C-alpha cells in the first residue's frame, strides 16, 4: 500500500560571500554534486544572487529527504569554509 504524506517541507538557505568571485567559484564547485540533491522526494534549486550570495531553495516530500538535502548543503558549506581558510581566493 502506497502512503503519501499530508505535508511538504520548504526551506531556503543563503550563503553570503565576501566577493562575487568567491561566490562564483563556490557555485561552480558545487554544480557536480548538485545533481545528487534532485530526487523523487526532494527538489533543490541553487541560484546566484547579485549580493554575493548563493541561495538554495529546498522542497521535500518528507522529513528524511529534507534532512538529507540539508546535510548535503551543510557539508558543501564546510568544504567552502575549510578551503577558504587554506587558500586565499579573494
């Protein structure tokens, strides 16, 4: 028996960068991983904004898919943070 949820989850995460150059490098770095976030249970849209930020719009059908999407985005953020500490890309 197929069970459908009576709700969906929507969220937005914004990463703000010092410069558009760092934002663009981060955007290009995440693109290969981005396709893993698109599943039957979740949809994530990533967009660059003029205020040097990356926006992740998340829509999921269940809490497990939402958590997986959030974890992937947070892991990406950690990689960016750790890399920027090692390499001066400004």
